[in-house]
């Protein structure tokens, strides 16, 4: 069976290797290109204000990599209490908690040097990995009034007709807001604000549709009706696929979607055969077997 892997390049290789090892033909056809932050000064400001945040939430592994790539050397990932601070045990880590929605983001934080005991994320056995599952984990320990920073991406529309998205303005703060722009995770931001804390955002990278070659366009057109299975791990990727081939009908195509919202988006653009699974390779492989 031919399986179309659509993840960004930095996340795709593990999927390609596992799918090929399982005996399928794995074809790499990226649907999202990752670029630098549109405002690097905002990222610098977020690092400069590091002690302010009670927690820093990362929307994806990509957000972790791009954000930490701009970390100033003088800003520690975690700090220690001084010997003059008798209220704490000397050497106890302090600083923001690190929030991750799923195992991929959690692993990216570990690879960036974050200690596992500083990371809050849904358990590996969770039925889903998203903002809703994360909120169940972090809500009990949320501190009122203290700000939470959400690190995410933004759509680069400078060279394309990328779908538009909404954004949430940060809650009022006595400090200079890092960045009021961005997309996604609005539901989590609303929960944080309603619980009495504040939210600010920083855009650590940009996303845009892929610039396919004629050969890649041919593969995509063929995969709409030849029995290939598309692997979608982002609703935005599905929309970018539709934007690449706006006249193509997808009712004969099949796909695996790693979240209910992604599955809904795939149905919305015309996919009739959609299998929903968790974004864990073993689960994805099992879903592919069900389609073989």
C-alpha cells in the first residue's frame, strides 16, 4: 500500500522509516513548509522576560525547536534558588513549567534540555493529545494572575492564498505584551483567562503551503484516486492540500487523521474514507493495517 506522509521535514523521517519497515511504500509529500518567526524581536522579548512566566505552553514540537533555536546563551532553561532564600531548598529548580499537548512536543522539550519533571503533558495512555487533555493536567496547579506564555506558529500569506485564521488578544498585563498575534489554541487561552491567570502569545515560526514540483503535483493528483492513504497530522495541512489542487475531488481518497478535528477537516474537503487515530506511530501503523 502506498502511504503519503505529509508532516514537515523535521518530523517526517521517523514516520517514513516506520511505514517502510511495516511493509508499505512510504512517499514523502510535505504539505507545510516551516519558516522563521515573522518577528524575531518578539521571541527575544519572550526570552528576556523568562522569569515572568508561570508556564510556557508549546503547541507543537516545531514550536519547541524554533523557539529554543533563538534562546540567548545567558538565559538558563531553569534557575536555582540562592542560598539567601531560606524559604526554599538550595538547588531546587525554579522558573516556568513547560506545557506540551502530546508525546512529540514533550520529546522535543527533552531534546532541548528541559528536565522531565518540569514538563506537564497528558499521559502516554491518554485517548487524545490536545489542549483539552492538557488542561485537565495543568488546571489544578494554575496560579491566578501570573502569566502563561503560548508559543505557536503563524500563517505566512506573503506568497500564497493561505486560509485565514483567527487570533486571541492577550489578557491585560502591566508588562509589555510579547505579541498579540498568532493562531490556534484559543480554547486553552480562554480557559486560562477564565481561571484567573493571564495569557500572552509569541509566534516562533511561520507556516506556508508547500512549493511542489511538477512531479509532486502528479503524485498528489494520482493519490486522490489510486488507493493511496494520506497521513494527516494537521488540519492546516489538509486545507493546504485543498488549496494546492482546488479543482480536484477527494471522495475516492483515503486518509488517516491523528485527531478528531483533523478528521472533520478531511471530511470537509471531500474525503469519505477517514480513519481517526492517536498521533503515536504504533497507533498510526495499526490504522494503516486496517486499511490494507
